[in-house]
C-alpha cells in the first residue's frame, strides 16, 4: 500500500485491532489461481497466529486450495468513511492445527469468531467436516485513516 494512503498502525494498534475483529477475507491459492473466502478467525498475539475453523463437505473448493497453498493472506478491515478506516494484511504459512493446540484454538475462537462462523450454512453444521487451521504470520502490515480519533472507526 502506498505510504501516502493513511498512516501506518504500530504493532500495539495492529495487534489490538486483530484481537477485536472476528471476520476477514482469506486468500489461498493453487496452480496459479487465487481463491478468497470471507472467514471467521481468532488472533493469538502471543504466538502471532490466527485460527480458523473450516467447515467443509467432501467436494469443498476450500479443501482443494488450502492443501496446495504455500503462503496465505488474511485481510481484515473496518470502514466507516474515506476518512475513518483501518486495515491489516497478514501473510504466512497455513496448516492444520496440531492436535496439542486444538483446545487453545477452539477456546480463543469461541471468544471472537464463533457467532459469525455458523450463520452461513444451509444444513446443520453436524453434516459437515470441521478442520482447524492456523496461519503462522510472517508478515503483518496495518494502515488507517483517522480524522478525529485513532479509536474504533465505526
């Protein structure tokens, strides 16, 4: 992003913003093709990673892309007006959550992402497979435009 658009968020602002949010757009890729999906997430600032709960059926496009993705990208934003917005872009390796981390992932996710995650399915969630993934963040950038206050833009 151009340095002339908005101002850079510092590390504390970026982490606080990610902890407060629960929805973003995840970009994954395979064979030179991109696939983006709106997704609920939870951010763990202590380990600098995001947790996702993928709910999929057998022929899920998500499943076929995530297993081929080397570097994933998560975009999280809040927009009120052209003069009041924040956005953070994360990049890193995406992989299934280790069994030893499942409880931590589910607990953190339930605090932020749970409400949004289950409202989009036509059938009961029990009819789908649930697989937990994490994004191990290697790049994190945040920017915002603040006319008035640097607090929440909404």
